[in-house]
C-alpha cells in the first residue's frame, strides 16, 4: 500500500530511525499464508514488505501474492478508519518486489528494487535481467527504485546463483568504493547482503565503510536473527534491516510476531 509521501521519499526518510523489512518468498508458501505473515509482521513493527527470493518462482505466483497482500492491507486501512482509536497509517506499508530475475514481477506491487548485482562475475545479473524486466515495468507503471546489490561472504544461494565475487569482512576499502560507485550511478539504495540464512551477518566495519557515503540509503540483510544483531547493524549505519528466514522458520504467527518485535526493537535502538 503506497504511503502518502510516495515510495522513494518513504524509503529514504531517516526521521524514523532504522526500520525493518519483512522478506516474503512466494515460492515457499501459499499466497494466503504469505498474507497472514505479512499482516502479522506489520503488526509487529515491520514497515515494508519485500516479495521475492527464489530464482525460479513464476510471475503468476508472485502476482497472486502481491495482490492478496494489497487487498488485505486495504481491508486493514478501512477497518482502522472506522475506529477513532486506531491509526490507519500503520497499514500504509509498501509492498515492493525484490526479484530474483525478470520472471518474478507483478503490476500489483508498489515498486521494485531495480537491482544491479554489482559484484557478479556474469553479465546476466549486471544488465541482462534488467533489460528483460524494464519494458514490463514501464508498461504497468511499477516504480523502479535504483538499487546497488552487494553480496558478502558467506553469500549463500544468491552468491552461488549470481556468481558473486564475495566480499570479505576485511575489504572495507572495496566496500567504500562500491558505495561511491553506486552513488555515481544514481542508485538510491545500496543493499548489503550476507545471504539467506547466513551463519554470519555483514560485518559492522563494512557497513560503516558504506555509510561514509551518506547520500546512499543502506539496506542490510542476511544472518540477522536477534535484537542484538539488528542493533549492531543499525549502530553501524544501516537504515533498513531485512529479515526473511526469521519469518519462514517461525512455527506460528505468534512466534513470528515475537521474533520480529525483537528485531524491530534492536533496529530502533539506533538513530541511523
């Protein structure tokens, strides 16, 4: 659900401190389950929903998931508008595509992280998937948010599929150079990724090196499971914390809410 101030302004606004994104993989759950998890995540403090993850999920599945989540948000906004004690704005949370490629798109999304996997060693994730997706996004008016994407060790599946030249924790000068390059390309976002379900998160010194380029909005994901880990990333300069496995592994919606609440609290402990 598109916020009143517009998607890009909403994303880059730092007045709310470090915020949380819940990543929903439509290839790992039904649209109904994804919608329930999204609503629970927003109730627990998530301020954006990413739709994506798997590299082989067809666009019909992605679209059905986006559409169902948007319909649920509209219902929540309507219900809140009927209750004077309720704040309907908490449900004005954008649903944004975080695609594994040009096959996983939907006109029901509020926008897309239009990404270049900057440390990929193959042309496909540098430009080819983008060339395939751009005409579709233009046709349906899906807002593209220019995004640089960097994969760090251990990298996980995304590092493997993307054939990324993984960045090590000691390569802070390289990270800073990537951040400068992202700025010069005009990217609004730089996403630092350790990989889905990673055993370690992106090193704080690497986040700090990227943060030196202040004009870039920093997203950090991979390996963040606790309030302490979220606080560590936020204190290093992350503007958004992204978690996905945290949601997928939850036994039920109550556990999901409790987990996300803790990560949100950790992220909010910083004023990034």
